[in-house]
């Protein structure tokens, strides 16, 4: 494979270091994907302790004739500048850079411009349909471990999961859950200015959640007719197969050009799961493993069948 260092957003206030990965054979233009991170600051590999899902996907797809671009997230590369934004939304955090990365691919003559896909993981999957609608203009979408729910609903559910674990922290977590639920109460009845003044956890403005939650991934998907691949690890404890994945099937199961793939034994990062407890996330992600052939093979097949 061929790897090249690039800068997404060159000349802007927020340049981001990134990597283009190509197959060995680029004698003719090849399909490509833009990788969109999950929540929180993240590097170009989307590193989670010992796991590097975006690097795994880039290398695996290159072996199947598909190029990719991955890059440091803005909140990772420009943490201090981003922390000073009082009205931060996913537009500044994620969407603008994903569109810039798509443009970088389109400018490359080695890329087949008619076959560029947005590959989003976790919150990146939630945002993939919006990125496409707001200027991404991709051929299709690959949504890995996404959810049809609003972000604040997922936050509250994860707190509830933590409380349900065998933990000495049950009472503390239960109290925190009540406090956070109270913070989110009436979110969509607040004015934008009210939501900007209130903070979740002392950091993110509630406006971040309100702005994102006004239109869900499902809402965008139902307005979109492009090919979509929705992927889910069966043992994911952050986004749930029997809730989020099932709900996607219920809401958009009749949508044309939609495929669903469930992977037995895989976790949120699409590697073999070790635990089934959200409180053991640090243990889950501290053991090196890599995304396998089943996942990269399905992504490659999906892209190639729509060429």
C-alpha cells in the first residue's frame, strides 16, 4: 500500500494532520472513503488505548483496492482553541473538516470521484448523513456503531447501564444520572441563548446537544436515497445491538439501498469483545486487537457493488 501525509484544512485556522492510504495499484482511479471520528478528541487512527480502528480500516481497505483519508480531529489537534468556543456545535467540531477531507480526495486524480464514501464510526456514524446533506455529496454512507437516538439519550442510557453493573458506585452514578437528566429536561424548549449559557459537565454547552438533536440520523437518512451500509458489533456495550441496531431496522428497514450487518462477538470498535460491561471499557480497550477480514471485506464489497 501507499501512504501519504496530507493536511486537511490547509490555510485555515484549524489545519489537521492526516494520511491518505492507497492500494498498490493506482493505474486507474480507485474508490475512496473519508473516515469520521466518534465523540471526544481523537487522532487520525481514532486510537482508543491499544486499538487503532481507522488505521486498521485504512490498511485493510487498501488491500482491497480502496483508498482512504483519515486525519486528526479538530478537538484533538486544536484542543485549547476549541475549548474557548462558547457555542460549539458538531459543525465546527466535525462536519466542516469532513467536507474539507472529501474535497481533498476529489482534487486527487488517482481517486474515482464518482465513488467516494463517508465512513463514520460511533458519533461519526450519527453525523454521516448530515455531512452528506450539508455539502459532503458522497456516493454513499457506511455507518459503524451508530444510533438513531439523540446524543443526550445515549448519554443517559450509558449512565443507567453503569448503575446497573455490580459496582460500589451505584448510588453515586444514580445521583449523577438524576442531575444530568434534570440538566437535559426541557432542552428543546430552551432558546438557543439559554442553551448556550448552560453547560453539561462544566464543559459542553447544552446548545451542542440541542443543535445536533433537532434532526437525527434517521431524519437525514429518510431524505436520502444513496446506498447505506449500517454495521453493528453484537457485543458492543456503548451502542446496543438489541436497541440501536434494532431501532434502525424498524425505522428505515424498508428504505431502498440500505444494508444491515451484525457481527457476532465484536465490540464497539469491531474487534473481538472481551467484556460485556460498560464499566470495564478501559480493560476492553487496553488489549491490542485489530479489525478483521469480515468487516473490511463487507465494506469493500458494499463499495464495489455500487460502482
